[in-house]
C-alpha cells in the first residue's frame, strides 16, 4: 500500500514538474503591481509637467497683457484702471480652464518702477501690487507694495528692473497642484511661476492711486 502511494506521488510530481501551464499568469500577477506603479507614476509626472507648463504660459501671457493695457493716444501717456487689472485676472482664470486658477492659485501682479531720486543709484520700487485667487495664505516672495530702494524684483540673478521713466510688470503665479492619481507621485504639491515684461508705451504713474485709477462700482483686487 505504501509502495503504491509512493509510486502515485512520484508520478504526480513528475507531471507537475513538467507542467508549465499558468507560469505566464503567475509571472504577470507578480509583476502587475510594479507595472501599475510605473504607469501611474508616469501619468502623474506627465500631468504635473503639463500643468506646470500651462501655469508658466499663463504667467507670461499675464505679464505681456499687463504691459499692454491702458487708455490713451500715441501722443499722451496711457492710464490704467482697477477695471483693467481685474479684467487681466479674469482672463487668466479663463485661460487656466479646468486647472481652476482662481480656486487653487494666487496671482500677484507688481508694478516695478525706478526710484525717482537723483541720489539713488539704480534703485527700484514696487509702486503698486494687486492680487487674485483664493489661496490668500501665499504672500509675495519678492516684495510688497511700497517697498523701495530695491536692486530689482525677482530671484537673485534674474531680477526685473525698469528703464528710466518706464515701468515693468512682474507676475508671480502660485498654484497648488491637483493630482491626477495621487499627490505623493508628483514632485511637489505646489509651485510658483514668474514672468516679467516691459511696458511698451508711456504710462501715467502718478495719477490715481500710485498710477492706478479708481472706477465707480469696481472693487480693487487688493492683496
């Protein structure tokens, strides 16, 4: 009896040893978690890079548009209003689309101007600053309205300055990244993009409130 059982077990073992059915399925089951992790990480990184690029483009367009706004003829200085600035912000939010810049971000627009003092040597000021977006906890990284005697505005080595008698618009866009899959798969949970642009035309920098005129019924986008 024992000999018969031993023979049966030996025959079954030989059959199992030569049976390769299910090996591919077993290998797939073992590698599936790794494949899923790589695929999801790749998708998240792609979404993060795309989002960062879009926010960067929005900051550049906003700086460019801020440098173009104003009413006035070619023979007179242009004036800007609180309504003009609000329109810039609304346009940037519309451009962001499903990213929801107003909900998940903060825009800080600064007017960089030279200090009107012959005793200063290439110093600048932030004449006015306007902000937009629900993430009010984020304050400007590069200065606030009223700061003066600055060497420029922006990160070291890339500071924005304004020409004599001119104006430069500096834009800082902070955004809290909305993950496609999981936030931990993205490099950071938030990031900031900056851009600047020189104002092409002559701009009134003394009228209104530091160069920005009030409009009845329009609430300034103060910081």
